[in-house]
């Protein structure tokens, strides 16, 4: 089909610096209202901004991680508009000279890797927050006023909500890797607006771009994009022309609602922020920041494949977050079997966390304990199924695997004499099964193994049971 | 002895010699204020209690034999756009009629630390916009030399207070001549230091790339004492400079001999040359410099021709954004007449801003608007660079540039209020200095028709010491 969806994203990321961007107030989420304020972030007359070096360095980390061109000089501008949560009547931002321009992020949809290019990354300050009360009055909290932000603007390179979602996940992951933001959408430290339209490349027709706001999670972003894609397709098919507009996603209604039509571009009357003199960005500073960057997701994944012999898929999953990758390598130092450890991590561990809707940084089991558990299995001290039971117990109680195994007497029976006795007894009471086996019914073996496991409360070494059973049954 | 006729530095000498006390100095000035304020209206707010307390502290320190600061016991008046903690700061506007700042400006902190005695806050054109102090919400200030005339502006209250002996020292702010022009009109010394020499933290901005705190005194030595008490790098002001030149010394100057003086040719050919008698006085003054051994030379600064237009575009653009925070939401005046948010904004600003302020906000909003910004604001920024370069060239082989401070004598009250463009044009000698971030001082060069006129001595960036010394040299020759 010649109709193509074009999606571009504008992402605001709050930087997790110690201080606000232009004053010495602490940068912290969730404090009592209006306790983290001073003349500067309240925009009192006469107060002046002084730019925080850490905020600039955090933004430069992002620029380097995404391969952007870095500006030679940092220039700040004033973006003028009136709004109650904006203390000065202008936001200190960047207009013609963003700190970073260009750059890209690679996503991996099923069709193969794809580069999503960035238009720019610039730095700016956050605004305060309006709190609307039930009686219709509005209150203002300026704790967030002056918190540093980067705005990341992509080109319209994404052609489906799926690609946009992959991009957002990769972006969040990378931002977390480089340690510049908490990237929590629910706390507003990552906020995303979507620009979307559709084009018919054969006919050369297209719809006007719609900007969608109020997206509180990746899930609602995807739903909103799907909704808008369908709406734009219909507009295009019906041959209706639409104007540029801004719409708001209504999570409850599952639809977008028009906020305003944009007949003309917004005029923010950008002017130089003369209170902040231009700051040169020298090569040495950039190199220092580049050196301080951690191994990025893609490089880590390649290394996991090469060093640990993991498949591309496994390496991808295990490097999804820095914590997970770190945990894996820490555990591996004690287990020395990447494939085995990978299976445990990707199977039982991650599934369990996902079921409980937890991030990996909430993982309750230490790498040492997990390594111990896997070694118990590897050394045949407990069998695989018992291992899984012990893992569940570890999740629930936080106890060490050795303790659980001891307490519950779960050590695997690998004593040949002891097992032989149980095998003989089981064969004695199940002559019919011996008969069935000899008549070619292999299923009989399964039944007999089950009986033996039952008799040993699951502790029998399964390989040994199989071996002994085959030997003994043939003697009958 | 009339204490108020002494210079600030003379008061300090007598105080340290224990001839007079800080309380006596203060009382003399408060008496003068009581006698003259009904005519001058130089102050918007007086802080008698604060001043008495400060003077008492100085006397106590003196008695205990403790070290005293550079402004020990000397009264200082502050233009009312300089924030003083818990002392009303109005900017001459209804918008801030009841605004009590929660913090001190850096310069105020420095004055307190230097044991200065702050008398109060002086009248000014609203938000420093004007050249006559007539746009103030708090009434006109009159010129002490002739009460029917304006004191100049926008720092007219500070200039009148110093000229009227209500205080020996005062601070003003100078965005396009607002310290130098009132100094010229009132017959005192007024200096705009190099941009970045004095912290702007806590000074309500008008046009933040041009604004600079300036100083008033009745002679150069007083201006120097005031300046060195408040100058210096301030980590709270990113535009304040760490550069050298902080050592602003008057040492080692006795004459104008060898001073390399430049006269801009462009000023010879100006259409608005003002009063011919003022020009004549200027030529005589140049002759005084020459006779005293200065080397006089003409230079060309071609971009000066565009400085007024450049200034009015950049200044008004910055004004429009700097004054956005006065929206009735968090502080300052709020209308009672609103239903919607837009009405809250519009009516608060309509009711509380005066005409000149609104005029400049509208000019600036226009200059920054999409479609007009390229041919106005951005072009003006480029011309500004050319002006800077012209000056840099001129200062390569000259120490100072001499010119008039203002092309006119102090005019009658209310005579210019309906001629804003003529008022703007009168800034032609002063605004280029702000555009280029230079320093300049206005020193009295006698009277014309019984009214004072000022000589402007301009120096390169951080040439503050040079222009002060030139001013001092001139003072000595003509005394």
C-alpha cells in the first residue's frame, strides 16, 4: 500500500542533577509544595540565572550517546509566553542554536534494524505545576520550576506505533544507562508528545500534522498513535483536508480530543537570554564527558554475544537495562555457564518480575544467591524442578538457597545404592508397567519415573533414576 | 559648619578623625531632606529608622575602635529599582507600589558591609524608562538648580538628592544614559561603569544586556568611592566579570598631560546638535584639555549613525520580555476586575503600567515578533557588533573619547511629555556607550544660561580607572 504513516516524537526529559538549572535549590521530586524555591526560580524581580555545569554535562552525555553534533558555544534564549506556572513570562530555552543537533538511535523492529534520526536536543528549564482544586481555584507549586530538561526532537522517521514504542524503550533505556534521568513517566521525568500524519505517496496527498499531548505511559502513547493513524487514514480516504491541530489523549474514553487548531505557527518571540553569557564548549571538556560515559546498550549487546557466546536475542534481553546486564555478569562470575544462567534469568527470574510488574532494580535476590542456586542444580545437588521451587521460595522469603534446601531436606538423592533400592521396590509393585514396557509402550517408563519421584518427594536425581530403571527393567 | 555641603570623602575623614559622629552626619541630611523634599520629591520611600540604626552601629564601632568599612557613616540614596530587603521597592510604578522584596541586591549588601547608611529609595522614571523622571507613578522630581525644570532621568531622584545636598552619594542605573544625563542636568558627577563591573543581582532589569548600576557624587573622588564600594565579581550574576580592572585606582594622576583624546567626527555633522551655546561650551572644554597637555584627535565611528535605532530596538525588545513577569499572578499589582486568566493578565498590566512603559513593551513585542524579528531585532544585534568594533578601533590609539553628555539643557517640567521621539533623540551621546558595554563619566563643565551642562568622558571596556583619572584631572584644572 502506498499510504505511509509518519510519526515524529518530542520528548522532554528531566535531568536528575543535584541542583536546579539556574539556582542552588535542590532538584528533587515529591517534596512539600513550594519548599524548594528561591528568588531565582520564583522569578522575582532582579533575580538572575546562573547556569549549572552539571545540567550542561548531562545534556552533553545524551548528545554524545546519540552521536549528535555538539555546538561550539552554548547560547540560551528566552521563549516568551504567558502562563501561570511560568514565573518569568518566558522560559529559558534554546532556539536557533541547540546544544546538540542531528544524531540517531537504532531500533530493531522485526523487519530489521532501522535508524531513527534526531533533529536536535536542546536544554531548557521546567515550569512549575498547577494544582486544580475541587472548588475551581488553581494553586501553584514551583518546586519543579527551573528543573533542568532536555528536549529531544526526532525527525518523522517512525512509520508505526510499534516503531515509536521501540524507539521510546530504547531511548529510555539509554538515558538510564548514561545516568542522566530517572525517566519515570508517572513522575513526569519523561514526557512525550507525538506528531503524526499520513501520506499517500502515489497520489501525493497527505494529512496535516496533528500533535498529541497528555500521554502518560508508553501504552497510552501507542493507543493514541493507533487511534490517530486510523483517524488520519479515514481523513485521507475521504479526501477531507484537515488543519494542523493539537489534540489531547483521553485515556478513559480511549480517544483524542481537540485542544486547539493551529492556523498560524506559535510565535514565542525568541530573544537572546543576555543574563547568561555564551559558554564555549571545548574539545577537552567533550572528551572528558565522552570518557565518563558507560558502555552503551548496543555495544554491550555486541560484547555479550562475543564474550559470553549468547544469541543476539538473549544478549538483547539481558542488556535491556544496565542493572540487569550488571547482575548477569556478576552472577556469571560464580556460575561460569552463560547459556545456563541466561536460561534461568530469562525464564524464571524475568518472568516472575514481569508477573509482579516490577522493574529489575526491584529484584529481591542477590547475584550471589542466584549463583548458588544454579550451582546446586549444576552440581546435581538438587534437580531442576526442585531448583525452580527453591527460586520461588527465594523470591518470597529472601532466604539463601542452601538454607531452603537444608530446611526442607531437598538435597537430591544421588546415592546409587539408595536409589536402586527404591527402583526395585517400585518395579515390584508395578508388574503391569513392566509388561507394558516390554510390549513397546514407552509411556510406562514415564509412569514409573513419576512413582519413584513421588516416593522420594521429587529429590531423586532424574538422570540416575532413568539409568537405573532401564537397567533393572531389562533384568526382569 | 554645614555638614551637607561636604563631599562624602570629607565626611569620612572627619568621622574617622572623630570630629563628627555618624549620627550627626545623618541628622544633618535628614534635616535637609525635611526642608527640601516638598520641593524636590527626590525620594519615594525614606527609611529613617533603618538609617538611624545603621548610623548608631557605625558610631558604636568607632567607639570600640573597630575597623570601619569604605563608606563608614556616609549617607547613600538608592534608585528605587535596587532591591532592599523588607524596604518597599517600587521601580516608580504602580505595579510594585506595595512590593517588599525578600532579599537585598548584591550592591545593597556591599553598602551595608561597607558601613554605609542607606537613607531610602529615590524617584525614577517608571521601570527606568524616560529621561526626565516624569513617567514615575509617584510624581515629578524637580531639578535643585531650577525647580521649574526636570532633573533628567531616569535616575532623576538620585541625581536631585545629591545635587540638593540630601545625600552625598547615590546609586542609579544606566541603560542608555540614565545616570549620566541626570548628572549633566543637575550639575554633578555621574558614572556608568563598564558592563560587568558591578553586579546586577537584585536590580530590576529594564534592558538586561545594557543595564548597569551607576554612581553619583558631587565630585569625581566621591563617585570613585561609591563605585569601588559596590564593584566586583558576583557569582550570582553570570554577566559580572572576573576580569582585571577591578583595581580602580586614582593614584598617580595630576594632570591631563599626554592624555590621548578622540573626538568622533560623526558628532560634528549631526543634524540635532542641540543648543549652539552648549556646543560652544564643549569646544571650550576641549581647549582646556588641549591647553593642559592632552593630545586631541578626530576619529571616525561610522556606525554611530545607527546607534539610536539600534538602541531603541534592542532596549524595547528586552523590555518586553523583562517586564513579562509582572502579570498579576505572583506579586505586584493585581486587578480586581477579572473573570478569566486573560483578563487577569490584561487588566493588571493595563491598570498598573504607565504610558511610556506600555509604549516600549509594544515596540519590543513588535520587534521580536515572527516576520519582523529578522529586520528589527536580529539586524540590530548585528549593528551592535559593528558599533563595538568601531569603538575598539578608536581605543587602539586613544585613551578617552570626549563628547557632550546631553545635547540640551534641563528642560521645563511637562514640556516634552508629548514628544517621545524628541526625548529618544536626546540620548544620542549616551546610548552607544551602553551598546558597546563601555564606561563613561559625566562631569560638570560649568553653566550655560545659568544651567549646568556635562562633559562625557568615555573609555574602553574596563577603562574605568582611566576615565575617572581624566575626570579628576579636568576637575583640578578648572577648579
